[in-house]
């Protein structure tokens, strides 16, 4: 499973011991506004999110959402990873960070590390990413990572989302 390190962060698989962090992140204002309410109301809900989301994806796909920790402090600051969705032909890059770590370049650093992993280790040829059309900061990260806007895409139980594509191998530096 993925263990990545950059200048400032560690990216590693989620574990059930990360449930308190997941509870906090998935109930943060940015997550709720731009990603949506996942109904995480208890630690048991957070455990189930980890079990039925990332851990299941690791087993079935060999990748999934991973924990991003700050190297200097060891603090858990966000998620970044690859997801395989039934309505997309290729995996997509996803990321989210606690509000106090937004605007500090962590999302771009994590996204670029995950893109390199997708190209070099997984040998993927294409990645998608999508975001709420109002999430300008996320779209900026995608643009800086080399993603190109494709189109607005209908999404179940949601407004249309902006779909982006990155053809690999790409210079992810």
C-alpha cells in the first residue's frame, strides 16, 4: 500500500485508529459545503466510513483515500488519494484538508505526490478529478497539477460537478 513522503508531508493508508480525525474532517465546513454530508455523526459512523470506503478500496483496487500528516508535527491534516467510481472510466484524484491547513500548499503537494504514484507505480494512463464548480481553490490546485477542465458532469444526488482530466505519464513535479 502507498507510503509517500514529500518535503512537508507523509501520505499513508488510513487505519481505524484515524476515526476521530475522519469524524472531524468529514464534519468540517469545507467538506460539508463542497463534498457533502456523509452522515458521520458518531465514531462508529467514522469507523464504517473507513471500513467501507478506503479500506475496502485498498483491497479491491490497490489504492484509495489516504491520510496526510504534517512531517514536522505529526498532525493529521487531510486526505488525498485515488478513488475508483462506478460512473467513471478511470480513477479520480480526491483530497480534502482541515480548514486550518487550507491555503498553505499542502493540497498541491499531496496531489502532485499522488499523481507521481499513479503514473510511476500504478502505471495509470489517465486520472480524473472533479469538484464543485464554486470550489475555486480546488480548481486552482487541479490546474497547477496539470489537470484540464473537460465538462460539467451530472452527479447523483448533487448539482453538476466540474470534471477534469490529466493524461499520464505527466511531469508531476
